């Protein structure tokens, strides 16, 4: 669900509160292409996450954008540069609600508006090699692969010949398992793109 926060007067802030009964991972999806509006998530007076709306989910942002919050009470605050008024639109996405991908089955989506973020998930077994193929032509579309700990391990933007690999391996041990899945990302993308 999208939220529109209106800053009608300079220095005004809009705050939204929420409570988590268990830990959850989130992604802030920004529909505001402005570096003059900001968001902050805080708890107990401490700022935990923050960003300008422009950089929240843009390709230029190298910071991790999936974050996990423990159970507790939180405030999501929207503010603007001194003297700035206007609106910021966003949605806070619970990553556990990501659309599950099925290997071997095509998935189709349209980003509408273009600043929208769609989140997908997939499961893999230890030793399994994973390939993906992007077919489409949506301007300025980008893709990020994020590991279960919220670290971006690969990103790619429409028009780039190859993805940018930010981590050379992806390791993950499913809860309740002793087997670890390790993906050699350099080899994976070499095979996929050569």
C-alpha cells in the first residue's frame, strides 16, 4: 500500500508508527525522484535506517536496502530540506510477501510507475547452479540479487552489457539444515553471459 506524506510547511515532518511482534525484513520502495525529501526509521529515539527518497532504491545507491527489524515499536518519519515543501510517496514492503519464482517458468511484470520495485524470491538447494535470463526492454529497469541476510550480491541495469557483481560468492544455510548452499557468482555470470 502506497503512502503519500505531505510536507505543507517548511521543517514539518510526517510520522507513521508501526509495531512488530516478530522480526521482519523490509524494503522501502520510493516513488519520489527527489533528493530533497528523506525518510528515517527509528525506535526508542534511535535512528536505525535512513535515506534520501531519490537514492532509496535507485541504481546509484550502493548501500544495502533490505533491512531486518526486531520485534518492537517503530516510527517512519518523512522530512524535507530546509524551506522545501511538497509530497513524498513510498511503500514499506515486507520481503516475506515477495512473489515466489518457479525455476524454468517465465515471469512477467510491468513496473508502473517506472520507479516501482517488484520483489521476488526463490529457494535453492546446496550445490545447485542458478541462471536467470532477462528478456524485455523497460527503460531504466535494474535488478538486484539480495541474499537472506539483506546483502546485495549482484546488480544490473538495463543497457549494461554485464551485471556488476558485488560479492563473489553467495552462501546460505537454510534454517534447520546443516547443508550450505554456495554459489560462485563470477562463474555463474560468466556462463550465463558468454
